[in-house]
C-alpha cells in the first residue's frame, strides 16, 4: 500500500510517469529548451521537485492541469467537492443539521477528491453537526483528530476554532476539568507564540473563562475576564468584545453582582446585535432573559419575549444543549407566571431534546419538572422525578454547576418536608463545592467507648463474676 503524501516529489514523479506512458510519450518528448531529458528522469524518480513554471510546461505537454500533477486531484472534481463542502457548511448554519451531517459524511467516504485542508473542514463540519444533534461522544474524536493534526498550525484560526469546539463539547458532557486542561494548554501556547490577537483567540479565552465559572473558579474566571476585556477593547472587533462582555456578565452573575451582570449583558447584546452568527446572538438573548428572571425585581414579560425570540433562532441554528436550555429558561418564566402546565410541557421537551446521554442539564430539566409536579400537588410524581435528577447528578465529577443543582434538589426536598433527603442533597452540594465532610472522631487505642451515664456498661471480667 502506498503511504506517500499526494504532493510529495515521489508521488508527483509517479503521476508524471503514468500519464506519459498512458499517452505513449517518451521522456525526451517532454523535454524542451528549459527542461532536459535527464531532468525529466530525475523528476519521475522523485529526486527533484519541479518549480511551478516547469510543472506548467509539463502539464501542457501531457494535456492535464498543473494542479493534478501537484496533488493528484482532478480540477473539476475538486471544484465540485469544494461546492458541496460549502453547501454543507451553509446547511449547518441554517439549521439543517441532519442534511449537513449526511453531506459531510458522504464527502469523507465518497469518490470526490478532497485535499488535506478540505478533509479537515469536512471533519470539523461533521463534528459540529453531531454536536448540534446532541451526539457529543461521536463529535469529540473527530475534533481531537483535527486538533492533533500537525498540518494545523498552532495559533491559527483553524486551530483556535477547533480547540473552542472541543472544549465546548467536553464542557457540555460535564467533563469540565478536561475542557479546562485543553483551554489552558492552548492559551499557554498562544502566549508563547506571541501572535497578534484575533477574534478566534479571544473566543478561546472566553470559552475557557466560561469553564472556570462552571467549575466554581470565580477568581480565575474574573482575572481572565479582566485580561480579555482589555485585549478585546484594544483589538476592536465588535463580536470579540461582545463575547468577552457576555462571559464577564455570567461571572458577575455567579458572584451575585446582578446589576453589573445585566449591564455587561446589555453591552454584549449591543456589540453582537449586528453579528451574522445567529446562534451566538440567540444564546446571548437567552442568558439576558434568564438574568431578568433572576433579578430582584423580575421583568417577566420582557424576559419571556427575549426567550421566545431566542428559541425561534436556536430552533434553526442552535445545538441540542442550547435548545434545551432555552426551553428550561422558558419553563422557569412560565412557573413565575403561574402557567404550570406550559412549564411542565417545556421541561418534557427539554428532556426529549437532550436524549439519553448523561448530562448535568438533564438533571436540571428533571428538577424543574419535579418542582412543577410539587406545585400541582402531584407529590408522588415529583418525588420520582427528583430522585431521577439526583441519580443523574451522581454520575458527574464535582463542579460549581453540579453543586448548584444539588442545592436546588435540597431546597425542593426541604420544601416538601423530606428533611433527611434534603440533608443528603445539601451534603452533596457542599462536597461538589469542594468542602469535604468533617472526619468522625476516632477512639484512642485502648480507650473504651464512653456511654451515657444512665446506661450501665455490660458486665465483663471480674465485675461480672462478682455480680453472679
């Protein structure tokens, strides 16, 4: 089996010889004033790499394109593959995720020729479609292969975008620590390269910032926010500044700084309102709506309008995770407005969208659904669903996000009068926050366990014999 690179001198020489033989030509027939017969022989043997001028002359004599000699790819077929690749990427942007996935997969397994860069684009597109369809375990290996490809230059926009997608998938899966490790190594690499900052670089930092927040590393998240805000302001791109303000708003919210969070979100929305990335703008509106719901003086109608607007856009361009989150935000709005039937329906839809893979968000959906059951005095159903939510959370490593959901579960058990279950949930929340239980005191060697004064110790040894 031939393992030579398509563009290597050996592969080029082999193609040159095959075409010459197919056309019934001799080496001297390819020679000219600029190209000697011996030079043609050296090229065919893979011992010389011809210049573009020589390649063009040889291609003309052989009746093919210089691109074919260089890569082995037919020019017309390559053009067709490029058009199909662009079509698949457009389908993905427009929310036709299934169609996009089929086209990317067909390109990677079909007969149309793809060069190395096109194959990477198709793999990343395939992974993006799988992510949007909620098939994260299938998306991650594809992204890891592209990210590890030596042809992808560290620090390039392609490298940054792949890193962001990989971190986002791990984060959604609940493997936040792995996402942070990837992000920190990538940021260190960027720092060591000393490259000019681009929008993709800032997006990488913003994604890492979000992981810090979800793990509960508020100080690191805040420091990263301050660093990125300064860089984004200097860099000047509105989308980059919007992404940083957006993540900084989430950090401020997690620190209880609601007014600052709202102000930063409004700035982010103003920056990104004209962005052609419908998905980003919709997700930002969803977060804004949630902040309005959680404000000291909730603006329920405004929040629901924003969430409904976000839902419409995410239905076309969002991932399964984002669509489910929007449904759950709307469910919370409906609970606040007293529409419990609609809230339950939204939580059920979120569970359908999330599928069967274990997710922290699935536990959140079950918790909200349990809350609705309790509000409707359907205690048995509420307890059953809440137990399922707790079971789901036990599958994940401790993070700040996991701790938040354990707290919510504890509050629901407490409100329903189940004190012991509430204590178990609160204990899990403390552990997920990093606080470990206090060890029980150990009895010193040879020391008897002390008993209450009114309970006599069992008779043993001499005292037992005297009592007899």
